[in-house]
C-alpha cells in the first residue's frame, strides 16, 4: 500500500513538473523562429495588431494569456518593432505595451513653408500632416519656443538626419528640433563665428535662407553671402530677388519685373533696408555654413549668368553689374521668358 502511495505521489510530481515545464516553455520558450519587423499605426485596431503578430510566432494561446494579464489591448503603442529570433511571448507583449526601442531616420531638409515641412514629416513618421501644421502654426507653441511667428520658428529648425522613435508625437518632435537647434548654436565654434560676423543665430538663418534660394552651387554660396554682408555693412538694400518672390507669393517666378519690385511688403528688400522680418525658407546646412564663413571680398553685385547654368557673375561696381544684367536679360529674351 505504501508503495502505491509513493508511486502515486511520484506520478503526480512528474505530471506537475511536466506541466510546469510546458507552461514555462509556453511563456519563456522561443516564440520567434525568424526575425520580423512590424509597423503598428496609431489607427490600427488591437485585433489587427494581434493577427499580424500571430502570423510570425508560435504559442498563440500563451501570447493571448499574457497580453490579457498586462491589459495590452488598452495600452499597446504605435511604432516600428523588430522582433528578433528567440524572443518570447512575454518579450513581444511587453515591447508592444511599453514601446519599441528601435529608432528610425527622419530626414529634415529645406522647406519653404510649415505646410511643406509637415508634409515631409508625415511621409516618414506616423504623424498626421494636419496635426503637424496646426502645431507649427500654433501661437501658443510659437510663444513657448520663444519665437515671434510660425515662419520664424519652423525656419530655425536645422536640416539634418535625426534618429527618432517611430511613435514620437508632433509636440515631442518640435521640442526635439528646437533642442537640436539650440545645441548647434551653443557650440563654442559657432558662438565664436557669430561674434566675429556680428550676427545673431536668427539673422544667420534669415540670410542663409536667401543664399539658399539664390544658388544651388554650394561652392558659390560663401561668395553670395559675402555680397550680402558687404551690402548690409554699407547700408545698401539687399535687393535679393528671392525675397521679392516671397513677397509676391510666387517662388516659381523666372523673371522679376519692375511691377514685382514695387510690391508693398516688408519682405521686399528692394524697398526696405536690412534683412527681411523672418527667414523666407528653411535653409540647408551649406547655406548656413556659407553665412558663418562668408567669403571676404569687394563685390557688391551679382547676376545670373547668360549660360543659365545656375551660377552667377559678380561685380564690384554698378556699371559692371549693369553690363552683366543686360547680357542675362538678352538671354531671357532669346528664350522667350517673360
């Protein structure tokens, strides 16, 4: 009798151990045989997310049980998730609950308006472009960031490639871009350059936006910046065509006419001395560096070349400039550009 009891107890113990081992393997055993990446959108339903996950894992029941235990249905986060080979259902569920540690590359480059910037951001992140525009044009956010206008705020953001979390919010992104801008301008080397050229970061970005719109030839940008610095210091109007295009609201203008020069706008640098009130676009880094390290020379004028190759002829005197301009206008007439 005693032997039967011992056998029974041993059998029960074996069953319990086997059961515990099976449960352990369900929750702590490998559920991912082949690594996979999953994009979870903010509008995705929980059922949709679970269905996608289960296409790649084993132990569906264990996943459901653990997900229910941590209330995953009410708390999963949007983002891009990479689930590696060997991960457990617990690993998977907890990643979905607390967010992915994986980052994505966000490319911020030149944009003429907050709307254009928002559109580029929404193409790369799960941020609605309308929500982004609303934030970029929010008076409250502009004041919080310490700027005078939405155009001033967005154009101070630096074009760069940023590593961000996929589920970053619009507000978090704006704060990140502001922080990156502040850090750039607080570098010792940049502070020294600002002092040397007697400009503020905002003035540099404003002038860089004009330089950026003037030429695509990066090697020419420091010379263009030098022309504008010479005119500023001599008290001459900048007479920058890109500011006129901005004033009339048409950046595609191929020919500036006299009627354009008469537009009544603080951005018309043919009529108003000094820099315009805000940058006219988000400049690229080449233009920013060109202003910080502008070429020192005695040119006060420049004009697009008649070859229409995107480069310019530079002049020291108005008479020389007039000759260059006449040659350029003849080329425009020959091409029937009005």
